[in-house]
């Protein structure tokens, strides 16, 4: 078994398993005037521009300062070029590199640390364990640097070499990096790191993965923890994005030792197997999840509501009677409702999934979590019950 995320304890549906800050991010060209480049919050027509370029917008003086210090001071002279000519994957590659450099005070430190984490392959072999409890933002670098370092994979880097060479030229000739990257070794490091990040971003960034969604994403980001998850068309975890934070919550009860799985195409309930296969094939991916192997049925809300009586019918109807009231619920009521759904899943999921009513409760859980995470005070209740 390859890399994956496993739970060390029993989890219930609706449990928060982690919050991760995006490691690097970029806003799509069409949305760059409606989101703050530093905190990613939407703030239409109220943003302050960087005084030196027309591309970077910030929601406050503080964000302007933070964003400039972190990465924008380097990219500012070439940001127009970036937006005009580069696919977002490469913009994200540059930001990833700049965020990595920013974590260290000099290129030399950055180089030494990156080489070390690659050689040691921290978190990279199958037996090593990575505990989310001890995970900090800066560990993201080690995670990123070890994600796809596989020498047999060298051919996969080939198509990117010309464009990375060009980006390196711009970065070390036209930006402040000129003063920092002098030695040949460090110049090579810039291009090697960018090649690696491009590969990772291609396979693991949000925005690159969600190409099947109806609306194109407004931004693209790299979340190292998220890139450790494997795919399932029947996921047991979902992510919610708020500003720059990514919340991971469970959708089903998950027994200790089992794998946590996310999904990157519409799930089995939304899209029938033959369509999912086509989509996943375009990503060179053959899915062997239980939904694909057992060909689970798509979700049909009418069928769910009109199911024939079963062992769970009473509990199901009790939940169903409040389904239309979610929008009017106070956060506290919504939380109680979430717990009620979670209990239902605990009792019936393993016996009856994928019965239509059980799929419906799982979808309801997603809806309640979205409501709760949209509420500042309730976000804390969710966090406390982690
Ligand atoms: Zn901001
Ligand atoms: Zn600027
Ligand atoms: Zn599948």
C-alpha cells in the first residue's frame, strides 16, 4: 500500500480531523480584483492595489504588508508577465517556491534544508508515520519536498523543463532574487525545486484536480496534508475552504485503522460509474474504490424519501421531518441536528449503505457542516469537539 492517511481512533460522522492553512495559493486571472491576494477573502471592489503593479490586490494595509513581505516583493516585477502568459499551475509553482524561500532567511538555508528532507525522504517511505497533532505550517515544506521524489519518475518532468528554465531566468534576473541567488548550486536549486513543485501541483493541488466541476475554480492552492489523501468515489472525508484555511471533516463513521479518503471528481451519488471512469481515465487513473467495484447506485432523493420500511425508518423519518428547516436553524440547533445525523450513521451506516436514505443522511451532514462553518461562533464549537 502506498501513501495514505489512516485514523488511529474510531471517528464519527461530522468529526473535525484537521485544519490546515494553504501552503501556497493563486487567484485565477478573472478573480484577481475580487479577492485579497494575502488572506484570500472575497472583498469585491474594496481592495487596495500594490503601489508597484496593477495585479496584486489586498483587503487591508496589513494584508498588503504581509503579502508583500512573504512573496509579493519578489514576484511584483514579473507578475503581469505571470498572469498574461502562464497557466495558473506555474504561477502556483512560483508562489510555492517563494513561500519555501520565505520560511528560511537565506537561499543557502533553504537549499540545505530542502536537500536534507529529500535525502532523508521524511514522511516519504511507507513505514514512516506522520501525526497531524505535531504538524505545523513549516512541516509543509518537508511534506512537499518528499511527496514525489521518485527518480524513476524523471521522464515525467521532461515536458516542464523549457518553461521552468524560462521562469528561472526571469526570477533570478528580473526580481529581488537576483541579490540572493548568486552561486551556481543555488541557481540550479531554484530550477530543480520548481520542477518538483510543478509535478506536485499538477497532481495534487486543488484547482488542478477539480477540473470536472461546472464552475471553474476561483483559485488554486497547495495543501500538503490534503495531498496525502487517496481518492475514492465514495469518500469518507470532505474539505471545506474558508479564507486560507482548509477544514477536513468526516462524512461517515470510520473505524480505527481504516483509511481516510477524499474525492476529486463528482462522487458515485452524483455521477454514474461509466462517466466517472471516463473522467478518471483522462487523469490516467484507474479507480478501485468500493463504489466502483460494487457499482453503487446514484443518489435519487425521491427514491430515498419513498423507500420501503426498514429497520431505520423511524429514525430516518425523524431526521427527514427537519430537513427543510436547516436554513432557519440557529447554529446550536444545527449542531444538535448534526449530532442526530451522526448517531444515525453510527447505527446504520455499516449495515445499510448505500441504501438511498443512508446516502441522503450523508448528504445532509455535508449541508449542515457547511452551515456551521459559515458561522464564526459555531466554528469554535466544531473545533472544541475535535
Ligand atoms: Zn486580506
Ligand atoms: Zn506589486
Ligand atoms: Zn471509484
